[in-house]
C-alpha cells in the first residue's frame, strides 16, 4: 500500500510539474490565442460562448460598462461583477445599459491568457438603436389571443409604440408605419412590454409585430425593431395575471431600502393590488389575499412605491393582481418575486440620503427598481441607498432618526433640496436650515456628513413632463444653497458638470424631465463621487 501511495504521489507530482512548466513557459502558445465569441439569447437569458482552449482550464468572465469620459482622470470602464465557469459558455448578468465583457483563462498555477478584447453585449450594439424582442411566438410556440409582447428596454426611453402588421414591412427598421401592411398601433406603452388584444385576428395563422422607443414628445428614438412573425393559436388560454418586470435588472441587483415593485400591465385592468410577505404565499397564483401579508397597497400604474423602509435583513416576497373598473379581481395573483435584504455590519461604511434623485428612476417612466437610473449603481464601493422619492429637505430631516440612525453609517452622502428648490413656497434659507440640522445630527452621532451640491434644473422640460411651473428664483436659491454646501468641511461638487452650453439649465442630454438625471447623468454622478473617495472616512 505504501508503494502504491508513493507511486500516486510521484505521478501527481510529475503531472503538476509538467502543468506548471507548460503554463509558465507558455509552450502551447495560449497567450497568443484570440477567443472567438458569440451570443445566444433565450427568453431574456444571454449566453456568451467561445472556443475552448486546448488545455484544461477555467474561465473568468468580467462585466463592465464604459464610463462617460466626462470626469478627468477616470478609467475607461466601470467594473460591475465577475463569474467563473469550467465550460466555454457563460450566462452573462442581465443589464439595462450597454455592457462589455472580458474573458480570461486560468490554469492550475494562475492566469493562462491575457483578458480578451472587450466583448460588447449585442442587445445595445445596434446603431441607430432599436429594441430587441425577448418573447418570440413561433409556429412551434404560438401566442394566445392576448399575448405579452416583451422587449429589452431602451435606455432613456419614455414610452414605446407597437405596430401590428398583416405582412412583412416593405422596409425593416425606419421610423414610419408600413403603408401596405399596417393593421394598428399604439404609443401608450410605458413599460418594455405590452399585452396585446388579438381577438380580431383570431382567423389568421399569424401576423407581424415590431416596436420602437419614443421620447417625451413621442418622437422616435432610433428605429423599429425587426418585424417578427407572431403565430396565433386561438385555443390557448389567455394570460390572466400581470407579468413581473425583472427582465433587465442590473448586475448585483439589490432592492432599495424603500422598495419599488414593477410589472407589465394586464389588458383592461383599472388598478393593481400589491402584497408583501416574509415567506412564500400560501397559494401560488391564487385568487384571495394571503392572511400573513405584512403590507399591501393599491395603485393605478405599473409600479408601486413602498411607503415603508424595509431595513431588516431577511427574505421578502411580493406579488400583484389586477382589479377591473368595478373593483373585482381579474384572474389570479402574479408569480411571486423574491428579494433579500442583506445582513449589514453594525456601522455601514457608506450610505446615501436624499429624495428621488437618490432613490432612483428617470426618463419619466422608469422607477427606482430600474437600477440603471440610480447613481449608486456606478459606485466603485458598496453603498446603502436611503433615498425616498418625493422628499423635500424638511422631509429628509424628519426621517433622519428613523432611517439613518439604525445603520449609523460611517459616511453619509447627502443630496436633498431639489424639490424645495423648484417650489416657490420654500425659501433657500429654509433648505439651508434643514441641511444644517442634518449636519448637526450627523456630528452628534459620529457620522461624517458629505454634502453633494444640487444640480441645475431645466424649467421648460419640467413643465412638459409634470405640467408644473418652477420657481422663477430657482437659480438664486441654487446659488445660496450650494454656497452653503461649499463652505462645509466635506462636500462633492456636482453642479458644474450638468449645465447646458448656455450655462443656464440642466443639459437635455442628462435629463429628459429637467429634474431627474437619467442614465448618463446618474453615471456621471457616480463617477464624480468615485473620483472623490478620498473624502470618505475609511
């Protein structure tokens, strides 16, 4: 037996030595191999594939996004996450923005190849932009008479238009309806999905459909998607519950402390009831409310803002059902979605506090559940988001004890007062008083307050988006508030980056509605803060 073990040790040692020499001398020329990659998507799951190396190894796949290039000294890419696989395929994380990947091969003794050249996600690679469909209704997988049509969200789109056609359009793409085969269209779609009513086409084997993104004025953003055959089987049951909208969640998705729940609407629903539980529901897809629900609310749109913070670590479950105009439940509860609030240290290293700009969301129709519209998404460090939509500076101050002190963050990034800025009934001095009170609470509780200067707004865009005027004295108020912030020991100056060429308003490229920075603006905010990490107490 001893001889056998000695033999095994010798063989293993020889094999390990051979592998070590092969890897360190690169006798196989692995460092010169260029990976040939391709993508394949099924129902929103994107698979990256490449030719395997002729050597036993595993692969590291890293996910990045390109930075804006607007902050001096910043890197070209922002790193999101990495994963490992023994295979030559990898399901890349979902994302709501253009993402890039690098693949690196590793052997027993370290890195075998340099990182691959950046590999762009094809969902957002088309120019001009056009949506990429997720659900496909083929002859082998036909649609009912009321199918959900779903596509990947276009960054900064406010709404979408779907066109139904009797045949292939004369020209793919473009921005005009097809003259010969146009059946109908609607531009009142404010999510990246729509339940179509095809009952009038029940006698057809198939029709075609395509979709395009629209801006706040309902002008086209890019072109129509490629028209797809939509095969119909009138005998299939009709979907009778809302479809949860989790298709383009950002890598490392973490629900905000003030959660937001979103879905794709059910046709003809008047409103929706949302239910939150701390365990799976008693009956999946049932028709009655769960007696153990810890919270429920009724809303009119396709998103529900939880009015309560959910700071406690653990598992949460939520679902939604539709209600008709008469108040009767339509169909059943949706699938149940699950999220986890993580265990946190006794003192959180970094937290952010503020209004909807901090909470997230943008481009009018995208809620804070779409984390591509959250500036914390682009931080190079972990951060707890304590933002709450709708806050004035006074409201942020009033919830400091209940929302901030339980976490007692070491560093608190503070951005509040924009809603007060545009209100003619709130003075700059009152905002400064609120900020001073927040600072004093921080100092009293051994929290480093780091104030972010308010960004300019764009009153004409605010008027279009919200039908609300902006205080004509907003610029003077902005100067007063930011003047106070710049006198503080710790602050980060956002304001100068966001002006249009006239240096009067928020630049349109940063904000559709003139108030909330959209994806480019949120990326820029994150990058400015990343370049000021020296102000954070370690």
